[in-house]
């Protein structure tokens, strides 16, 4: 151990970045496992997917509920951050909107399983739902406004209505293999086009 203090200013931020990245890796792995195996999947499966030991997961998330809440928040944040990035990098605002809705659908497929587990804690669920709306409604509004300003979609579409409609279309996806929520959402988003 180096007691001289050399490099101490460099290890703090670097360690925090590494810890943050490791936690994000765990959350991404948990989300992927939840999608394929449900939220009751064994912690060892999540650890294997993340390439860490089971103890590492429990160090970050002492209970399954802690992990589920963290996955939910992480996915909301990722979806929220994707909106402006897509708007900046896509060929058109409508293309950005379509891509973002695809990410939103990916999130919703996982969210339904998470929400089912969290419903037993009404206060906690309400807090998370408020977080979901606070983070994602402004992003969806920004994408819709940009596409409407470009004349690509009808201007009377509200973010809440669109997100609620997408959510309703995704509601049966996890319980029926023949139900293609993505196809229905694609038809919905196609219907927004001003050229239709």
C-alpha cells in the first residue's frame, strides 16, 4: 500500500468510475436475466451473466427488492438519456422517435415483471411510477415536438397518450408467445406519420 499520498487524487475518481461501471454492468445483467427468466431468477444466474461472484451482487443490493428497484431506475434513466442522443444522431426527428419507442418497448417488457413484484409495496411502486413519468414524459414530449416541428407527424399527439398506448399494447407480451407487441407498436408509430 502506498502511504506517500502520491496518486491519491487520481485513484478516488477512477475508483468511483469503476464502481459505477461495475454497478451498471450488474444492472444490465440483471435486466437481461429478468427478461428471459423473470424477476425471480436465481441471483447466481445474474452473477454469471455479469461475470461476478454472488457476494458482489449482495454487497450492492442486499435484497432482491433492492435489485429490482435499482434495475427499474437504471432502465428508466437509460431510456431517458437515449432520447436526446437519438435526436442528435438520427437522420430525422421521426426516425429518432421510432428508435426511442423501440427502446421504450424493450423497457416495458421488463417493467411489467418488475411492476408485478413491486405492487405489494404501494408507496414504493407509486414513487417509482412518478419517477418513470418525471424522467420519460419530457423526453417523449421533446421527440414528438421535434417530429411535429419538422412536419413529420401530426402535431396533436401528446406524450402521455402515446406512452400509455404503447404500454397498453405491451401489457400482454410477457404471457402470450403469439402476441407480437412490437408489431402493434410499430403500426401505432407508423400511424403518427403526417404522410399517412
